């Protein structure tokens, strides 16, 4: 169940963070609601994850996957472009998440 909550926490955080730009400095109600509800839901789900997943691992996966997905959202929805070095760094984060998954959880979860 930890993975379900972790995936949901990541998805909610990506929605909330991606919506920040659309709030216009917190002057637009719809995007503001997405930000507030998204972060509240993400932290609730992350708290549930911690019942079965070590804190450091959960936070590393949550933040690393969030960085990757938010970067992709910025590229798709806002037309943002990154230099090759930044893309390489983000790919290293992805590899790190994969290594964490293999080493920290093994086949027990």
C-alpha cells in the first residue's frame, strides 16, 4: 500500500507545483485551489507512506520523481526548455531513484 500512497503523493505534488505558475502570484482562484488541495493531499499521502517506507527513502523518491515530472510538465505546458547539462542532471536523479528502489526495498514491498 505504501507504493500506492507514494505514487498518489507524487502525482498530487506535481499537480500543485505545476499549478503555482498559473496562480499569477496567488491572484487566480482556480489554480490557487489546485495548489492548496494538491499540497494538502500530497502531504497526507506522504504521511501514510511513512508507515511502511523509511523516511529518507520515501522523501528521496518523492522529491526526485517530483523534480523529473515537474520538469516535464514545465516543458509540455509552459514551453520551458533546459540546457543539455540540466537534462543530464535530471536523468541522474532518475537513475538514483531506480537504484534506491532496488537497494532499499528489495523484493519485500
